[in-house]
């Protein structure tokens, strides 16, 4: 039978969830569909069908992402990409990605798309570039701060979810516009992010909520009682703070909890807790990719952010998957603001669209990508100027998997 592709209906959520669970080798769980229902946008989800049977699917969440210097901007948050076992290598994923990206372009919707990749080798061919990393952080309980670190006199307190969540949501909304890579969250997205049913815990406790007037921490405990006493692991889900002092106070609170042996956290790769410690080697870190970014329309996307320095360069962009981006674009930045227009001038830099996506949030240097042969300098000096302009004030970080 011929394959067909279309947007989904409201009543197809259960089928879509089943296909997703099959693709990710997980079980169907009663009640899980209700969590999806709160964030399911059927008109932004596509399915591939054969003889009426759904074989693959992919969706978009309508969200905002904070970009360097520019505050929150619309982003197509790609989610739930799945192909059922036994139907891979048939071009189903390519059809889904084509429908998403070409649809965004044709409808003039979000100029950028972003996703978390289940496997890093999948999305490069669709024009996504690794734009942010996260660090797996491990710090032993009681690790001392430098003596000059200020944590203030405010006591961090714990509260139940019903009391804590309104305060946490308000704090997140105040912080988000200043944190590159952070996403907006509806109530449904908060519920999915902090899902706390038994099967969500992986053997850990329910979430605990630590509150500071200018920040919060959400964490779980993994029990580990040894012959010499408790060595429980404290698994942080999220720490957010409006001030450096509040940030230090929250970390100090978590590191001083009794009966804990180790704090573990997947956090920003530039998390400053390492520099708070008197002994930096106590913080063990490993880094890997997190957020991947795709410029849907180069000319609409590049002006959405601000740039660190002035630059005027012609970019020769390669983009086989979204051919409307291919060709020469003059990027002119003055006082941080950018304009982009198509030109016939000789190019200064040649690069693929994946490199632009990787550099868009300011965390990946174009000069580094040049060493990986993704960028080629044609006019001497143009690459360094362009690479510097794309840098952000802080490394991007996305604190949630969506």
C-alpha cells in the first residue's frame, strides 16, 4: 500500500502514543495519555500511515526560546519523533521532517526549530546543528565553598508541591528571558517536566521542593544505605535563581543535607558551582549534546538575536534539505542588531546550515566548526570576525527534555 502523510486528529492521541512507546521500546502506561493530552497540538503533529495504520509520527510544541540578547522568540519545539520497529529505513522520518520544515517555511511560522536528539547521528542530515551542551555534574556532600562566597542570611525552606509550584512558576517566568536556551512552559508542560507518578521516579523518591525568595531547587533522593551509614544520592531536577547569592544559597542547602553522599545534576556546561568550590576537583563533570537548532529561514532567523560585535560578511550557505536557504546572504550587524539580504556578491565565508544552527545560540564557535571542515573562510579575517559576533554573553542551556 502507498504511504500517506497527514496531520493528526484529537482522537488519534492514543494511537500516536502507542507508536511512540513502540519506537522507544517502552510500555503503554495507563494515565500517561492524559499527560500528553495537555501538550498535544494535533494540527502540529503529523503521522505516516499505510493502509490506515500509523507507522510513524512527529510533532511540534508551540513555545518560545530565549536567544542571545534578544529575549524570548518563537520556536518550533520538535517532539515525539518516532518510527515503529520494522518500518525504519523506508524514508518515513524524511517525510516527517520535510512536512515539518517545509510547512513552517510555507506558512511563515517559526523561523527556528529545536529538538533533543535521541541519537546524535540522526538530525544532522535535516539541517540541525548541536547548539548547546549539558554537563553531568557530581559533587560530594559537604563540599566546601571558598571562604569569600556569600550565601546570605535567608533560610532555604522546603514546601509541598501545592505551595511550592505557584512560586516556582513565577520565579521561572522572571528568570527565563535572561537565560539563553530556556523555553516557555504552559501548565501542561510543567506537569510533563515534573511528572511524579511512581513509574516516573526510576526507583527514586517523590520530588522535594526547596524554596528561596529568589530561587528554587527541585530534587529526588536515591536511597543507598551502606555498612558505614547512608550514602544516598541527591538527584537535582532543576535549580534556578535570580541572583548569584540565591544560587549559592540553594547549592549550599543541598550540599549540606544530612544522610546524602553525592549530589548529581544534569546542568549547564558553564554551571558556576565549580568555581564556588574551594576544591574544584570535587566537581566531576562529563559533557554531551543537548539542544539541536535548525534555521528554517536564514533571513528571518538571524535577525532574531543580538550579536556581540559588528560584522559585515557575505555567507554562502549550503542547505540541500531546505533549498530556499541555499545561496549567498549578506549579514550586517550594527550595534548588535542584524539585517540579512540575498546578494550576488563574492562570499567571505562558506558554510552549511548545520553550522549556522549550531552557532545560533552563541555556544558553538564558527571558528571551531571551521576546524571540523563545516565552515570555510574565503576572505582572510572574515571568519574570526563572524565567529566573535555570534558568541553570547553566557553559554546556552536547555534545562528540560521535551
